[in-house]
């Protein structure tokens, strides 16, 4: 845990007491601050009772706080600020986030920040994997997994690799990223940013305060980020490194016919056949790979060990995670795919898919996936979306109503084995939220892993 000692002896408020808020409270208390907290969820308040003093937003104790630490999920501008945020702002109280607190508490460390609409988590994990493989002390977290203030203190020589959401970036005021990565921007969270312009502005904050020694790594395969990259290259405030999976990127890193090409020194060199990175299938993962490679190179990792670490990357849980191969059939856990856009990235990677889909459907359902229906051998439908998805698939893809995940896995395994199609995959990529049957997508993916493990044991016992 990082100790935040900049508020010793002062009253500090923490609003939002999920993982990052609880970590912030602990870090502040360890540094001598008197932390008080609140969460609008009664369930969360019960869970943290006794851990941090709970004070309702309308109580006078909040008038004494020196700063308000805001969890990323708490609105502070759009669609309407939380009442406690309005109260703090009116009183001139500093509103701050956990990444900013980390930067203040660990000023001698180096920082790599990763943002974008898609791919942040995989890129963050991959950068951390490359740095550690190269012998660099690195901590990995932020919006991904471990809260920033629950990471280990590093000091000089250490590198924090932090996934940064647009919400977290809006709460930064002094932290400077030595390497800042912007992967892509497509419409998302527009209600929280007052529209697309606000969302773009929030993402660009990852480059704030960078100077000549810092690096901006920017994907240029979408028009918004391409324009940002061009403006920053023209301004010349920091080194700007373009990345692409579609076209050459002079001075950057790009993909050419499946090869990762390093052009950082203006002499393009093929350094990695991306087919060798088995846990990074598809062009969306290629973007993650070139971004991670560029970031690691700018931190100081040389080309060969960076490429070797990309090959050895084990993948990220619940994101096209290869769970097992049984009797020639691969079982892929893509439980993180909670909408059609996310599932599309998996469907495009495989040719003979036994697809497990369903849960709580998002707007639009799976109709946008129609161009990939030809890759589906059979669909196995679960959860509340069953009838909606059945109607979309009717007459186009054979399907079975399975109800629950256990029945779907069993049915998919039996059919995939029986068909004997080369390259068959049983793919859990639900295109739905999980909350009808599971607490979250992790619980859904963990259940899939357990079911596949049982299949493995049964297959081994029958040999």
C-alpha cells in the first residue's frame, strides 16, 4: 500500500467507498489524515462499517475537510454533480482522485498511463508484463484491477503502469505521465461528459503537463485520434509516437502484413510476427501490442526483449482467454464482452464458432453482428436475452435455448466434439451484461472456467 502523508493531521473526505475509495481511505489514514467517508449505496456502507467513519453528506463535519477524494464513478459535472461535490466546490475544497494522490505520494517513480475507449486493460497488462520481463520493477493497476493506492510503493527506478479512465483523468492536477498512451476514441460515457467534445477533452488530459522528455503514444486508426496526433506532432511539446495496424506510421510503430514494425528510429524494422503472440488474436489486439511495444521502448526496453515478452504474454482474464483445449476444441472465455461491439472483436478471430451468448441485452442486441453469422456453427443461448437473440438468429444460425451456462457449455462441447470441425472453438462471448444470473462478468467467466475444468477431467477419465 502507498502511504499518502501530504494531509497528515487534516480532515479528508472520501466519496465512494468501493475498491478505490477504500484504498484511498486506508492510504490517507496510514499517512496521518483523519478520513471520513460516504457512499450512496447502503450495501457498501454496511460492508465498510468500522473501516472508515461514515458521515452523511448533509452533516456539518464535511465543512471541515481539506480535500474531497472522489471515486471515479461519482459524477462531478454531468449529468449533475453529486450534492457533496457541489458543497465542496462551493467551499473551495480541492476535489481530487486516487491517481493524483499516488503521483503526489510517489514523486520519484515513473508513470505510464493508458487510456482509450477500447483495449485499455489488455494494453496496461501487456506493458507491465514487458517491463517486468525486462527486469524493471513495475506495479500495474488503476482502473484495471488493483486500485492505484493499493499498489506497492516504488520510489526512484520503479514504474507505475496505470489504466486511466476518462473520469480519473478529469481529476488530475499535477501528475505527469512519462509515457501516455491514447489507443482510440469512439462514443462512450457521453452522459458523463456532456457530449462527445467533453469526452474527447477528458481523454486528451492524459497528455497534460508533458514536456520534452515525455512521450505521447497515439493510435491513428480512428479519425479523432489521428487529428489529435497530427496537432501534437505539429506543436512539438513532447515526443509523439503514432501507432497503427492499418498503415505505415513514420516515427512510430505499426503492423505490416501481420508483422510488428519498429520505426521509432526512422529505420523501419520488422521485429515480431504477431501470429506468434497466440494470446493476442485479432487486429484489435495488434493495436494493443504495438502500443505496448512503443511504450516499453520509450521507457527503455530494447527491441528484442520487448518482442519476446509480447510472445510470452499469458493474456488477460475474461478477454478472449484460452481456458483449455480438449479433444481439439478450444474453449475461449470472453466474458468481458458485455455488448455486441465487444463480441465482434472475438467473432472476427475464429472460423468455426460454437457461440455461447446471452444475459441482460444491451440496446441493439446482436443484430450488428449479422456479418459474422457465417462463422457460427451453432449458438447456445442463456439468460434473459434468449428470446430476443433467438428472433435475431432465426433462419440464419441454428441455435439452442439452454437457459443457464452449465447447460450451454455441456451442449456446445458435445456438438463441437461430434461435428469434428477443424479449428472449432467454444466461445463464451455473451454480448450481454451478466446481472441476470451472475454478480458480474468475472463471476460469469470464473463459472465458465470451472465448467471447462470439469469437462477436462471427464475427458481425461474416459481415455
